[in-house]
C-alpha cells in the first residue's frame, strides 16, 4: 500500500486570506506573486510542501521558509525585503566595511584589486573573488586615478586658509579706489626638444610605438590668466630669473595701462617678494602658500600644452614654439577657455567680489 505525503493546511482568517488573494492579483512583482501563491496553496489544504514547491517552481526548503515567515509575520512577510527570497544580504553591505572602504578610496590606499582583497580578509575575515572586489569597488565609486605628488613640506592648513580668505587679502592690499583692478594667476612652464609621451588611443593586442628623442635644448613660456575677465598673456623667454620675470610683469602692466594689476603666483626663487622696489609700477604681488600648485588653475593649461606637443618630434625650438602657440591661441582669442580653467569657484568668486 502506497502512503502519500501529508497535506499542508495553513490556518488563516477569512479577511487575511482575502487580502492575500488581492495582493496576488494586483502585484506586478513576480517574487511577491510566488509567495502569495505558495501561501494560498498551503491554505487550501490539498497539497504537501513538495507539491507546492513543484507548482511554484521553488525548492521545498524555500517554500517552508516562506510559510514559516508568514506564520510569524503575516502579510508583511510577503513583501520583497533585503535578504528574503534573494539570498542572504552580502556582508559587503555592512556599514563599517562600506565606511572603511570609502575612506580608503578617498586616500588612495590601494593600487590594485588584490590589495583590497587582502585588506578585506585581514581586517574582516572576508574572502571575495576578484570579480566581487571589482564589483564593489565600482559600487562605492572607486576608479583608477594617477595621484598628484604632494610635497612633504606642504602646509595644508595654509592652503585652505588662502582659499577661504582671498577676498580679505585682496582688500588689505589697499589698492587705489579710483582705478580698475585686474587679478591674474601667473606661472611658467619649461618646454624642450626632449620628447614628451602621453597616453593615446590604440587597438587591443597591438602595441603603440612612438619615436623618442633626447635633445637638451630648453625654453620657457610665461603665462598669466585674468581670473575675472578671462584674458591671457604669454611670453616665450630663454630662461627663468628675476630680470626675465620683470620683463613679463612689465608686459602684464602694459596690457592695460589704466589698471592696477594683482599677480598671484608661487614663491619660486626667481619671483619678486611683495615690497621689492624693483617691481614694475601698478603691479602688486600676492604669493601662494608654499608647495601648493593645486591652487593655481594655470597649471591645467600646461597639461593642455603637453597634450598638444606630446608624442611628436621637433627639430628646433622654433618648431615646438609654433606648436605651443597653436595650443595657446584660443586663450588670447576668447575669454571662455581661460574662465573654464579658473571655474566659478573660490578664486573667480572672491576676486570678482573685490
């Protein structure tokens, strides 16, 4: 004689059964619909756990877990929640792990995925495949970046103070009230016949080759951007020293003889210090904090120039200067490129306010 499996009968109040049927009809979530179906079949008393699992298409253990959850929580158990019906929630969602991972990404703590993998195991005892590691790195906003070198002697507090109080520093210079004031950010860049190489697009599986040249002939391009109006001044000079710096400051002053010119620059040894009697008339100097090139948006301009001359061979300094002029031309033909480098942040806003 064959003995069948015992049938399951789930007791429910009439109004509760009606609510489950209503949810089954209206829901568009197939996961919720499956749970409602399992509960209604159990309520009918005509099926065993195994038969319900075959009808719904879920394992017997899953059906049993759903029924037990319904007995404990009622209708609330039918809603899709984290970890119910979709497997256990990943331990990578732990807020402590998330906070530590994001903090490490902010500081650039790891260089490779395996380093993150090792850190997770040593710190939290979690073993994760590299596929999982890269998934969670992307999930938390991680991306590979080239770090910018920071000098050991940099005073971060001084840099932040300069950004926060530029307006007050400009007012304290006591410039003539009856004259127009122009605020410039100034810097120099070296160029030469020694090849510069930058990344370029290529095809997978094919190595990109670019010719290289080692010629030690150099020149310097001096540049200044008006951080309010977006005007630009440039000058090619053979070296960097106080005399040549004076030449460029004179050029800035002469571009608008009716204005006072505030020049913000770094503390290079070939730059005048404020109060030096050799500073040209109508030029006022405001030094940046030491070792803080990130405060100077003109640094971005030299990256644009290098992109333009990279992966190319130049036979003479005249040739490379011609290429640099092509890269710089948009900056003196229109204010828009310079203003895009300066942006609408602390420098433009505070200089414009004066």
